[in-house]
C-alpha cells in the first residue's frame, strides 16, 4: 500500500509478482482500490491455510516457522524460560 500511495505502482507490481500469481495480483490490487479502508484490508488479508503452506514461494518459510513453534511447545522449553529466573535465583545465581 505504501508504494501505491507514493505512485510507485510499477515497483509494486514487480514486488507482488515475486509472491503471487497473476490472478491473485489483480485481486489484491482491486482490494486496495476499495474506497472503504476496513473492507479493503479484510479482502487483501484473506489467505487460506492451503495457500500459506503449499504456495511454492512461501511454503518453506511457513513450514519452518510452524515446526519451530510446534517443537517449542512440544519440548516444554517455554516453561523453562519463563521460570528460569526463579530456578536459578533459588540456587544462589544472580543475573550479574
């Protein structure tokens, strides 16, 4: 939206071609043209789970992010990090 507001629509198209197919680019640009800002944001941000995890251009990043979050929760490292100050403080260690 920044590039569109600054009148740099050619740069916007080049950037969007890196991430979206031709029909998706048209749909998203049309959504930006909607006069009602709230409605435009809603349409522009609709992305399905299938698009996120199976789009060849972003699927690797989506899956890596998913597995990081999954293993972080699965291993319980969150609880260790959350209580680490109390755990180490009880043993006589300080932050210095």
